[in-house]
C-alpha cells in the first residue's frame, strides 16, 4: 500500500482494523478523540461495531465483556479516562483476557490539561490498579511505529492472553506523518480456545470470574500470572539503541516522541565533537534493563529525559544499579522540551561528565 | 536541501493548518520525509492556530521546532509571537493585508504579500492562506509548483466548483514569490 499522510489518532484506528479488530468501545477525551471519531465512521464499513459508552468506566467493562466472549477488542482514552478504566483492567488481567488499550497522555495530575505529557509512565508500568498483575506496555515514537505497535499489541494480547497498553503523548495523536499499512487484514475472530464464553451447548460450561475466596487457589493464580510475565520478560523486550556503538560521553534515556526531540539535540552536539548515545525503550514493560545496562556500561554518565517530573528514571536506576551517575531533565503540565532545552540539559550533564568535545 | 522547518500561523479559521497539510502532502508525494505538528491547545478556536511542517531528505527528528527556518504569518499576533524565533538567515512571509507593521529581523529575508487582495482578485477572498503558501513555494522551490496544484485539486475534490479560484489564488501567490525572488 502507498504511503498516506495521516494523524496519529486516525492511524491508530486504522491499524486496529488491519489487526482484525472490529469492536470498539470508548468515550471521547482530548487529545485522542479522533480515534473514536475515525472508528465510528470506519467500523460500520467493515462490518464492525462502534459503541460510544456512557463513561470510561462503562467502556472498560464493555471491553471486558467483549473479550470474554472471544472478540478482538480495543478501547482508547487519555490520562484521566485511563484512571477510570483502571478497575476493569485489574479484572481483565485477573481473568487473562486479551484486550488492547491506547493511552494518548495529556497533562496531569487531576483533570490537568489537554497538552502532551508522559505523566502516566508509572501508572502504566507499575501501579495501574489493585492486585498483582502486569500489563505489556508499548511506546511508539512515530505515527508509523504507532501503527506497527498497535498491530503487535493485538498479537501479544492474544499470545499471552493479557491486556496490552500502547502509550503515547498528545503529540503523536495530533500530528500527521506518512504511514504505510500492511495490505493484509487479519480475519476476526480470535481463536476462542478453551476459555471464551461462546455458548456451552454440547460442552462443559466455562466461567470467567475474578473472585477467588480460596486463598490456596488465589495464591496459585497469582503465581501463574507472575510466571506468565516472566515468559513475557524473556521473549518480548524491545528497544532502540542509537549512537551506542562505542564509548560515549553521555547516554540519554528517553521514550516515545521525547526521544525524537533528544535525537535532534544529540545531532546538534555531535557537530561540536560530543559523543552522545540514546537508549529508547520500546517496551516500557517488560523494561529492557539488561540492554540498557550494556549501553550504560559504555557511557560516562546517564541522563533520563521525560515529559514528566521524573518517572522512568526509577527504571533507569534499576538498570544501571548504581554504576553510573544519573541526571534528570523534564517538563510537565503540557510543556514540551524543545531541542534547545534538551541541548542545554545535555550541556550540563556533559560538563559534569567532564566531557570536553572539540576544543573551542 | 537538507532540512526545512516551516512554521505557519494565523487566527483559527484562516487556513494555515490546511496550507501546512497541502505542503506536507506535496513533499511526501515527492519522496521527502515530512511531519505536520499542529498547535491543538485550548486557544485554537478563534484564537491563534499554528502548525509546524518539517520537510527533510532524512528521517525527521524532532517535529517540535521552536526555531524554524521559515515563518508564514497571517496576522499580527503571530508575527509578534514568532517573528523573533526564526533562525538567522531564515525567511519570513508576512500577510501585509492584515499586518500593518514591518518585521525587525534584518538578518532574515522578509517578504510582504498582499495576500487578501491577491486572493480576492483570484476569485475567493478566503484563499489568502493559499496565496501565502504559493508565495513561499515560489520563493523557496521547496516543492514543485504543480505538486501543490494537485494537492488543492485533491483537497477540494468533493467541492469541485471551488477548485479554480483556489488554484488561481495559489498561482497568484506563486508568481508573487517568484517575482520577489527575482528581485532579491
């Protein structure tokens, strides 16, 4: 298929259709409302179903139900809306149902603002909701990668029967970039296996439920979920290492759109003789700790750059295990660090690293 | 051309987001790497609206640009807000129909275009945004002249009666840009 110029939000909607997902339940919220807008128009054209729920709470329980009967299903929202969906996510993870959700993050906390943010990193990767469970979290840095990762999210969700979140900031939802879609459309429905509620005539009945009053059973279930995440950790880590071939003065760790702003800043400082690497986790969960550790080994110093007040830096510290000094630079509230802001932050870190660059 | 970043700004409704989309799409069709990043803040409707279009031979790094190489402004608030941010040696295109002041940037090339008047003469006063785009393309050669005409035809394909005047407005801007380049 030829390249088209498309808004990130619309491309995410189209990617879901290409992944064979024709069921969407959601509720509008800036800056992701173009996803439901696009799917409201497109899904009837492909024989799908679009439901605008009465709230995010309802939408998240609708995807719970749809996944339970073996449907490939998507919801999308933005930060405050994702918080409202958190309870259902815990239930969905407990019941091991494959759903995909997209969070196009806006500034918080609270109702916050509509401008870009990465303030939900910790929510997505650590404390999404109550109980022991793990999401798979994917963070694209372009509209094209958003398409690739949404398609990948459905594959991962079904492979592991686990909820998968694709997380981006408002910029990636609102910007247009050239994008190519795979020609092939995956046929629904997903394989209902031995778990989906498809009508029990002629077979044993199945129950999808997350109430475990027997502690021994509940303990075994928790161990099973943890073992599953260990398999995910082994097999599914993804990252990009940019300029990380040899020793470097500084290693930048950044994800999503922020990493592209960092790349521009890194290129600018390259002209002055500074060698700066960039490590970009693509799977925020499972986090690529080992790969980051290897990249960090070649650097004098590390800086985590995020559109928040310092969230991913906790994982950067876990990766580096105290071997290197780690700086932080970030902005919040909807402010996006410009390439100039990043250059200034990198200069500070380079100075602390004792890097001279070319004599000037 | 290595990399060009164009900031296009005006009141919401003046059509700069559309001009940016036409430019980005034309450049993409010509095989360039592009990005189109709009302001989508609460000030957008009726307030100022702007878009940054990056056009490059290499993958676009940051689509968020605070020091563009070119600025196209439809109204005075946009010139006052963004005029100082253009890179040294850059280009500023000013809609002189609505902006009575001059740019104070001696280190940039500044073009003044009577965009509303040229659009009116072309048959639609609402196409001042396309005069501005035409002027920029005529001056800069960032994309081929015809490629934007094709984009306008495509954009208005469901409202075909608007195509001739909008193309004429773009062409009028292009000629103005070409003439200003000749005199530079």
